[in-house]
């Protein structure tokens, strides 16, 4: 995992840049830049090996985002196995510009997934629906935390009725944390939620956050030689079994 990284500001149809260095570069390549605009579809960009310089032990990638001014999003860098290669960006706002060459003119297709709950709460279930005819594959759910790590959420239930599939997941994120949820089935159907604030719910003694911490630790261990200091570069609060720890750089 990279110890140092930055995500640039961006104007409509201007360049968006991500740079990274330090720590231990992932061995599973290529890297992928994932952009998750709120209430929209994710964008993914494969970062070529040429973006990395062996002489300076650093890398950078420049791209244009086909998103209009006013859109807000998170950006995330991952390796070829889907593990985080750096912490997620803070919320990025696309600033205005007279250049409209990158903005799509076609109408947006209906969202393939719908979050049925108005709020999400710590260690409690929430539901997502889709048209049953759109796919037979189970969608995954990933939580992106600004300036934190992303994590996959556990599915605990499924039922179908009158042509609508409903999937249930557990929100294994501590209360008071903002999170954007990405749902996708691996066949082109994908949707990003709005930025949600996790509310208080079940006590963490139920194992929900402990399980999430184990998953995160496993992900970090999968990246050989990850610098432990990277864990302390986030301002995210992590909670477990009645106490909380604030991680500071």
C-alpha cells in the first residue's frame, strides 16, 4: 500500500490527477482508479505500468472525468486483486468550466439498484432492490469512507416478490462516519448511493465492527510489507466493543 498519495481538484472537462509514492507498491498490477460519483454510476480507469517511475519510485495518472460541474465524488486506488492501494480521497467537487466537450449528452438510464432505507445504522441491516429481470447475479456492496479504507459489506438476506429482488446487507461501519455505497453485479449493472452518515444502531458487542476490522486487517496483510504507519493517516473514527479510537496522522 502506498504511504503517500494525493488526489487533485478538478474542473468540468479538466484533468484529474492522482499521484502516489512511498510505502510498498502493490505487486498485483495493474492499478485501478475508481471514481464513485454520488447517486450515479462508478467510473473505472486502468492505470498503465508506464505511470510508474522506477527511478523516482513514484507514480501519477492523469485523466478527464466525463462528469458535469456540480457533481461530487470519491476516488479510490486499488490493485489488481481489488485491495486498497491507498486511502480513499476526501469528497471532491467538480468546479465549473466553459468546456463541455466531455459531458455526455445522452439521457441517463434508470438506476439498476435502489436503496430502500432512508438511513443506515451501525450493525443494522439495510435493503437494496432491483428489477428481477435485470440480472441473476448477486450484487456486491462496498462502502467507501472519505479519507479511509473501503470495505465489502456482508449480505445476510434475499427475497423476491412481484418481479423485484431485495437484498439485505449489514452496515459494518461505526456511527458518525460518512459513507458512499457502491452496488454492482459484475455485468455492467452498478450504482453509487448518496453520501450517507451512519447513525447509531446495535452495540458493537454483536461482532459487526469486529468482523469488519478483521476483514480490513486481512486486506492489509494481503499487501506484502504494508507500512503500519498507513493505518494512522486517516481521520476516521473506528469503534469496537464500547470504546473508540481516533486515528490521526
